């Protein structure tokens, strides 16, 4: 009975706005033991949630803000708006932030209310809910910004909110991990992605306004003067040079790796190649975080690999041919499906025999060598250069993967549309892997 009730609650209990009130609750986690002489010992859960109600809040006001749509912005809009900064533009920015913050927060509160009851009442997610509602309730009450003094008070509220919400990411991460068995993991990931993306968006518009206000109040700034392209416009760095960001992050990551692994550790070298002068407008802190995380993972992985015995040979094939079209990518490893199936059938009719060797396809279409058994050591690799470029059978990649996996190897391919493809062939270095065979027929194995 108890187990059934808890399981039912995990799936069905939710915040229901139509009731007119929402409870923000904190739960305590407590392990319990089943009583003696009971028949439910086999199904009793190992823990239960004890619920304590902390606050009741009306939802009518929230409904009004959820009905509003957020107004997305682009980096270009941020740059153009702040390039010629005046008092009227600063006040316009303040009023945009004043209305946009509660709108975006309201939508995320409603997303939390749609979670199963036992998830949203997790202590950590509940704390985030309270932080969001407090911020929503505060900013929805802010009157129209008409003076610079009004803007200063708004900036103080924004700065306070930004500091208070620094704990949101770890609290959400802990809450989601603790709720992993209470709802579908895919839905939890979508919720987390939505909340974090919205959090970034709010911090962008909030920090951009704070930066514009700081610029406007600076002694060196003259209202209406255009900012130099070598400078920031608010939080947007106009000429973000990729090479510089990678090198700066790389040095920081190398110092961190040396500290974490000891001074005697062989720290990997970080090489930057490509278009060294490539630059673009971006929010520098965002790019630094992404590059820093990727480099940190790569550097640590190389350090760990150096400490272990290498058991594989990995061959990497890279090109800058524009990548694989999205309509073909899902069928890349398929023998039977794909948008070019008709063409593949037509090409296959030109190949009456196939030993799956490099040398067998020739421009002259002569397959007599197969019939004569001449497919061994005496075959020449020069036939590769004479292979018909348009005679694509559509089975080269999947068949190559079968070959690779036969000796317990791997073949993986990563495509970035618009740039190119990286393919990785992993081969066992020690030669101690058995051939990978299906040793029983499928029906027999059932």
C-alpha cells in the first residue's frame, strides 16, 4: 500500500495552477525500516519524503506574465543598440530588462510547476523555485524607469539578484541527480537545458545593462559618442580573436593541470592552427568557458593516457569538404536505406562481383581478375587513382565498419556540416582480440 502510494505520487502529483494556489515545499529525506510482522516488506521503499509546507502563493499574477512572450535578441542588436549610447537609450534598455526579466522567469516557474510533485519538492529544486519566485515577485513590481536615479536603483536590484542566483546551477544539478529515478531522464535533460538556457539569457540582458550603465557613468565616456571597434559594447567583445582566446585558456588550463597532477607531470603542448586572424563579436566569458572546459578535458585525458599502456593504434582521417549533408547523415551506416538508394542500386548493377578489396574497381570495368582469382598479393594499389569517382555503392562506410569491428576495432565518424569530417579508425595493437562472430543463429540464441 505504501509503496503503491509513493509510486503513484511520483507519476501523477503535480502543481495544478487551476487550484488558484501553489505550495512551495521542502522535503526531508529519511530512511525507514518496515515494521515487524508486516506483509509489505517486499515492496516497501527504502526511503520516503516527509513534506513540510513553507509558503502558499497565488498564481493569478504569474498567469498574466506567462501569457506574455519573451522578446529574443541577437548579438548584433546588442552591438548596434549600445554603439551610440545616450541617456534615452540607457533608460530604454532599463525598461526592456524591467519587463523581460519577470517574463522569462515566469515561464521557468511554470516549467517547474509542470514537473512531478516529488521532483519539484526536492529540497534543492525547491530552493531554486523560491529564488525564482522571489526574483519574479521583485521585478514585476518595478515601475517604469524614467530617470537615471530610477535606473541606479534597478541596477542595484539586478546586481543583488545575480549574486543570489549564483547557487542555481549546483542546486539544480544536485536536484536533477537526486530525481533521476522519479521521472523520465530525457524529460529531465530537456528541463535542465531549458532552465539553463533561460538562465544564460537573463544574465546576458542583465549584465549587458549593468555594463552599459557602467560605461555611461564612466568619466571617459561622452554620451552619443561611438565606441571604438577594439572595445567592448557592454559585455559584447566586438573583435574576439579565436587564437587569443584559445591561447589564454590554454595557459590557464596547463597551469591548473600542473597544480593538480604535480610539477613532474608532462603537460601536453597546445597547438593552434588554421585561420589565426579569425575574429567575431561574442560574449567573451561564454567563449572562455566553452574553450576552457574542452581544453581541460583534453589535457587531462592526454595526461591520463600517458600513464597507461597503449593497446590501440588510432588512425585519424580529416577533411574540410563541407561535412555530410543532414539528410544523408542518419543513413550513413545503413545498407538498405537513404535518399540515394536508387542511385546505389544502379551503381551496384555495374559491379557483378565484389571481393571488397581496394584493387578491384577500375575505370574500364574489367572484373576478369576476380574470375581468374587474381586478387591477391600481386594486385597493384595504383588502381586506387583510377577508381571511377562517381561509382559510389553506398556501402563503403558500413562495410568498412564491419571490417574494423571484425578484429574488435572501431570506426567512428564525426561530421560538422559546413566544415568537414573527422573519421577515426581504432585497431588493436596487441593482436590478442578474437574475431567478432555471431556464434549462434538469432532464433537459436533467443
